[in-house]
C-alpha cells in the first residue's frame, strides 16, 4: 500500500516538473507530461500485472495447484512491484533529464553575454 502511494506521488511530482521544464524550454509540455504519466503508470501498474499473469500461467502449467497459486507467488509479487517502481522512477527521471537539455536550435551567437562592467574614475 505504501509502495503504491509512493508510486502515485512520484508520478505527480515528476509530471509537474517535466511539464514546467518543457514549458520553460519551449518544448511541447503537454506531450512530455503525457509521456511521463504513461511511463509511470505503465511501469508501476501494467507491467507488474503482466509479469504476474505470465508467472501464474507458468506455475499452473508446471503443475502448481490453483488453490495454492497465491502462496506460490508470495513475496515475488512484492519484489516485482518494487522493481517496477524503481524502473518507473528511472524512466521518468530520464524523461526529465532529456527535457531539461538546452535545445539544439539555440546557437551560441543567440546567447547574449552581458559586457564586463566598467568603472569610471579608475585608472
């Protein structure tokens, strides 16, 4: 329960920062935020369910009784959830890092550096 709550909070926080950063760098903020939400939900909810279904089918095919299936998976489901939460956070961080890069279309000549200060009366 705490793990899922941490996952949902991380999705909200990363999405906010990706949207804000993309908007500041004139990128498509809505699409980048949508990609972040997709990565978060995909890795935290969809992938663990699919992995658990595949493991359940393998256990049933190998002869595990269907009444004991939950016991057979056991702590493996927690490990899968934790691993997918970590992958989700890494994926959302990579999106944030990509969005935070300075766009390539800004040339060095476009960046204006202020002139050095001049002090009157000093020789």
